C-alpha cells in the first residue's frame, strides 16, 4: 500500500523547521539546448548539501523517545551519512555511520565534522550491512536505511512538494535513481500534488539495476559499481520498489561521458557546484530531447558534495 497525501504533508511539517526551502533556478541556455523549459530544484543548497537531510530529519523524528536515547546507525557512501550526522546533531542524539573505505574523503570528513562516529568497511553492500548489524547489537542503535525506509522516503518527498507548490503545471519531474529513496518520494509527491505530471529518472548505464528492475518486475542488482556517479551505486529495496513500479513512467539510461558533459554544463552555465549523480537527470533529458520538446520539466538537483580535488573535467 502506498503512503497517503496526508503522510507527505505530515512529513513536511516535521522537516520544515530543520531544512532550507531550496531555490528553483532556470537557465535560458539549457532551455534552448534541450528545447524544453527546465526548472532546477536545487537541493545542492540544502543543509549538508543534499536532499537527504529531509529524509534523515523525518526518520529520526519518527523514532520513539527510547530509540532516540540509544542513537541511530546508517550505512552510506556519503550524503545520507552526512544527513544522519547533521540531523542527529540538530536533534541531540548520537549517530554512527558505516562508510566504505573508498568513499570520497570530503564526505568522510564531513560526517565526522557533524559529530558522528565513522566506521569504515569494505566497499560492498554485504560489508556495509554486517558492520551496521554489529553496531545495532552492541549499541542498541536504531537502523536508518538510506533509501528503503518509508519515513526517509516521505521526507524526501517534501522537495518535490515544494517544487509543485511553486510550479504546479509541470509536465514531468525527473530525478537521478540509485537506491530509489528520492525517486519513490518524488513519485509520491507528483502523484498527489501534480496535474497530469509524470515522474521519470535518469540512471548510469553502468549500474542500471533500477531500469532492469522495472523491465523484469523484480529487484535486480549490479555486478559492478563502476560509475562516476558514486551516489547511485546502490540498488532498490522492497519498500521503495513497489512505489516506483506503480508511479514511475520511465527510467532513461545514460553513458558516463553524458553524465560528465551534463555536470560540466551545470557548473559552467548555472555557476552551480553539483556532484556527478545530480547531473544524471539533465543528461537523460539531453539524451532524449525529442521526448521532452516544449515540455515543462522539474529537475531535482540531488546534491553538491563533490571532491574538488577529483573533478572529471
């Protein structure tokens, strides 16, 4: 069963005091290049630099007082770890963040900077989960999944709720897809607050498990994690996948060079720092210009936490 309209409105009231109402920016150049009207919802300007602050704040507030006293644990390559660290600090509780050894150093440092305890592990899903389980057993901490948690998804949905309040006549809202938490939340808000609006996603072809999952009707996983879009290396979960199956129209796969090109365009033309994962949605639009011609499109810019010493251009 998918969450209700009221569930999203309730989440919005919970997160509103703790997050920025992020701006929506446009670019005449990118409108001309794409042949569409693009409205960029800039979650790279969110607290800690990504939409994930919304889901983390909502999920922590939904815990019982007893759970809050024992703290929270998550596993994350970066952005959700930062979000949980900052949300926990803001709400006065302890946070543990399991991170892969190959996560960008800028993200590790940010998590520690927000006061969370970082536990490093091998860069496999299995290692992340095993390390998280260990902390749950030892500390009694409540586990917050970065994308496959309903309260996280509902928090994520508030970005698109804000976008549709400002621009109610969008034809499409498009996001990147990795773990599926942003896409599921976006699809819910489009479903309840959009008018004849479709939800789409862009995904790196190297890790196109979400695309394959929609095709096969079951959750697919990737054999490799070789993509520049480090935030999109995870796979869908049993809570977000049914929402995505029901409410997402299409997932468009893009090549690595298309992601880099889109990222460079946003940096150069919009003067915005965005991470590679964020550029995937624009890459998808530019890949299928004919599909989007003359449409009004909301693009969720998911984050801007990029390692400036390791840019692809």
